[in-house]
């Protein structure tokens, strides 16, 4: 299903894949047939819906690919061997591609140690990058069929938390799950309003208590989720870094409410990171790690960003698996992150 990352390689298009999905549905007994106008209609709709996100995706990865792969491999195309100057240039290019200083140094050291010839640099990097992503563990968003699944979403203001929650709610709802949102960013009324709008868009329920404390709203939402047998509860949070102490205390408090009220839940704490911030975003991430153990990252705004290389830092230095990526502001612009396919697409 996620072959779209590999489009360039395999000449597959997203809507072809969607078409396959639709045909599978037909095999499962939904009305179909070659002459069915219903199926034609649906296919046309799918094609229209998918063409925009698909070009976003190609763009997103093209910029990251330009800086990270072309920018680095291009340096050695006319060289017979990797001298000190060229290695320095490679290091600079990696830092520019937002891999971070430590990781960039490590990669160059590794190239040196292995005496990689220029002609093998690309394949060497490919294997190295693949290995880096494997450090961070599973990339699947964990979901348990018979439990309440709680996704606790944290990150700095503006990173894209609320938008991500809206998109994820839509995705899960489409999959037939009963989804509840919790407006846990109680600092500004506008934040609750924004989540409310997303809940309507995604057609899912919301618990909202304007003026209440975050922990109190979370408490209520867990009660509702349990009493009414929801499959998924997604909790929005505030991300004001201006007052780091309060932020950490608030998140810890909310987390302890979750631990007490829903000890059996299948739980993920997801750190939302703005891809455009690159390494800067990552240093902010440290604050959230102090408050709560992070089980996965969501990289938003990959559309148009040239800093997708930050994914490798998240995985290798922070050992956090990237689980999903945001590719635009639309409700459909969210994709699961498949490390191998991501690598194929950028190389
Ligand atoms: N281009 C783009 N914009 C995004 C994406 N995700 C969020 N945004 C925008 O980023 C801004 C901040 O998002 P918001 O969800 O309010 O962030 P929050 O403060 O962390 O909740 C909004 O204008 C969103 O529309 C994305 O994947 N791509
Ligand atoms: Mg928000």
C-alpha cells in the first residue's frame, strides 16, 4: 500500500494502488463489476483525491533528496578518490542537509575508515542510512484491537499537533474505529476551538471543557472513552516552551492521570516535530523527553521542506522511531512512515 514512496523506481502511481485497494474491496463482496458506474465514480474520486497529496509527497522528498543525496554524491562525481578536502566538503553538505554535526562527523569517519571509493559512495550511504533508521525500532503506530488505544500528542506550539490529530482521527475513523478527541490544550480557547473544528471535519467526538485544567479534561475523556467503548482516544496538549517548568509539570500531571485511570490502555506518546525546524526542532524535543517517555515521532510539514534528513537524527541520536509524516494541511495529508520505502525514494 505504501509503494508510493518508490514511484520513481517502479513507475507506480498512488491512484493505481488505490484502485487495487478498491478491487480488493470488491473481492470482499462489495458491489462491483466491470460496468459498474458506482465503481467508476469511486475510482474517479479516488484519482482526484489522491493526485494532489501524491505530488506533495514527491515534492517533499525531492527537496530532501536534492540536499541529502545529490548534494553529497554530486561532490564526488568527478573524483578518483576521496581526499581530505572532499571529505570535508561531504561533511559540510551533510550538516547543511540537517543531519546534525555529530551524525555528519560519524558518517564521514565511517567513509574514511572503510576507504569508500567515490563510485561506491551512493550505495554505501544508502546502506548506512537504512541501518540508522533501524536503530529506532518499529515504525508502526501501535494499535490493540481489544483495548482502549491512547495517543498522547506532545510538541512545541506550531509544530502541527492539532492538525496531525485531525488527520489521524480521520484516518482511524475511515478504518471503522470509534475515535474520541480530548482538547487537552486548555491554555488558549482558540486551541480548543481548532480541535473542535477538526473533530467535525473528521466526524469524531470530542471532550472539551473550556477553562478547565488539562488534567481534568483528560480525566473526563478517559472516563467517557471507557464507559462508551471507544477504540481510540487522542489527547491534544499545550506546547508553550516559554515556561518550560510549567510545561513539564503539566505534561507529567496529565501522564499520571492516564497511568492511574487507564493502566491497561495501549499507550503511545507521540512527539510532533516540524520538519522545517530540522535540528532546532530536535533540541526542543529534549524538553518533552524530560516530561514523558516518547514512543514515536511524527514529522510534519515535510511538504516543501529540504530538511527531511532530520529523520536520521531522530532515529539514531534520539532512538525514536518516526511513525508518521505530515505532507500538507489537508485531512488526507498524513502517511505512515515506512523506512525502507523512504530510503528508496530519496536515493
Ligand atoms: N504545509 C503543512 N502545514 C502544516 C502541516 N501540519 C500542520 N501545518 C500547519 O502548521 C500550523 C500549525 O499547526 P497546528 O496543528 O496548529 O500546530 P500545534 O500548535 O502544534 O497544534 C497550521 O497553520 C497548520 O495548518 C503539514 O504537514 N504541512
Ligand atoms: Mg494545537
